[in-house]
C-alpha cells in the first residue's frame, strides 16, 4: 500500500492544503473548508483505486463534506470495468479532514493542516460524528498512562516515563468550558497547560515526537479527529486512547444530538453496543497497514504551512507508515506552468 499509494496520498493532502491556504487569514472558514474538500476529492478521484470514505467531517457545522460512504478513485467511476483489473484492485478505507482547524486557517493561526489516514477495508473505526475524550502521550508512556486514571495520576506516570519533573511537562488542552476542572487539576498537579482554540489532531501527533515540547493531550474533542490522530499515533508507537462522549451536558459546547438518550439510540443503530468502551490506537486504527499523511496549511509544531511565491507554492507534509516504520517529512515545490522563479524560501 505504501509503495503504490504513498506518493498519491502526499499529493492529495498537498492539493487540499494549497487550496485552503489561499483562504488563510480571510475570515472565511466555510470557503477554506470547501476548497480543501474539492481539491482532495478531485485528486483522490485520479488514483487507481476503489476508496471509501469512512470518516468524513462536517455534520456538526454543516461544512462541505467528503461524505461518509462516498466512493473515490478511478475504480469507482462508471468506466471502472474498462480501466481497472479486478485482480489488481486496490480497495481501501479512508479517513479525511481536508481542513483540520478551519478556524485556525481562516484567522491565520498556527496548527491547521490537511490530513487523511488510509488502511485496508475495515481498518479504521467508522466513528460517529460525536465527541471523544482523548489521551495522547509519547511512546515511552504507551500503555502506562490510562484515560481511566485522573490527570494527576497520569502526570506522575508521565513524569516517571519521560524522566522529567512534573513542572517540566506540557499538556495540551482545548480551551473550552468543559475543561475548566481538568485545566485546574493539571495546573494544581504542577504541570503546564498549553491551551489551544482548535486543532487537536496536530496536538495529539505532536506527543508522538520528542522535541515538540508537548507531552500529553487531554480532554474532549471530536471523535473523527480522534480516529485520524489514533492512526498517526499507532504508526508512531505513541499512546492514544479515546472514549466516545454522548451526553450533551458533558460537552457543553457544539452540537451533539438532542439528548443523551437519542445519542445512545443512534450509537446502538450504528452497532456500537458498548458506548462507554475505551478504544486504544490499535482499535481505532486496527488495519494491518495504516498510513497517515498531513500537510501543513498554516505553520505548526510539526510542519511548515504553505508558502506561496509568484508561480508556485512550497509545502511540507508528514507521512507516517506502520509498515515501513517511517515518519517522512516531504518538502515539495509546486511549480506553475512557466514560473518566473522557483523559490527556496
Ligand atoms: O479544532 C477542531 C475542529 O476541526 P474542523 O471542524 O475540522 O476545523 C478539531 O481539532 C477538534 O477536535 C474538534 O472538532 C473540536 O473540539 C470540536 O469541539 P467544539 O468546538 O467544542 O464543538
Ligand atoms: Mn477537524
Ligand atoms: Mn475540517
């Protein structure tokens, strides 16, 4: 999968990031999202594959979606019989967030990126558009920290695993009123908190790399983003756990169905019989082969954002594979037809 689709998925996220970055700082979050979706869809439809979107995004805010169940790729098109050999057919499931952190992009803030994860059929958890309580931590703490433990206990464990004093730990938390108690507990325990307004995928994956000064992500974000984060963390050998949140009273912000009862019924209809299950990275991205790709739209902890020059653009993409055990940073210059110059800046 990596050798056949590796370069293709890089181009998919690059095209989405470039399209979205043209709307960076313009205060138009829906347009920044829409152009990324269109660019992603257009590029995916050129890939010789039969792909199915299992995680799209947008139900919560009516964003333009690559909708769940949508089929993409050359081998899903009407003339597929003529152009695709059934014996060589590549069938994959795809989780996408064409513009993760649309507000960040619209307001020129760091951490927005175009992301996707792919796996063989059934290899990614088709999370509902619910919220998810998340815990991400570096590989050294994998399986040692636990989302069922208090933040205070997890900070002690992290401190031991990373050989750092608690006040040398930085925990990323989304700035939401639902996290007021969590933030207080982390601070009382002696650790430092980096509050983010959006973009918990970038924050989760940053825990997988030392040198980012990010030692944990705690708190509630969106479930689809949880699956994409889990795919990357699985490939990196980092810790990720997620638990669906179906009670609107816990979330406090955002849309999450009318009531707890209605949400439980919806989960049941989807075949999720244990709504309180705690999922590991390996369960959220359970495929034998998992690939993650993310291209910076705005600059972030992991990647540069898109930089335009007359006649072109430069992008940076992170591609992580559980097969080859690689995390590649791919730096690309995209040239227009006849660029007046090709910039290294
Ligand atoms: O920031 C985020 C928004 O993603 P997008 O809609 O693609 O721009 C995500 O990283 C978060 O995980 C999540 O969507 C957020 O926590 C939703 O919570 P809220 O804003 O409180 O409704
Ligand atoms: Mn998102
Ligand atoms: Mn998005």
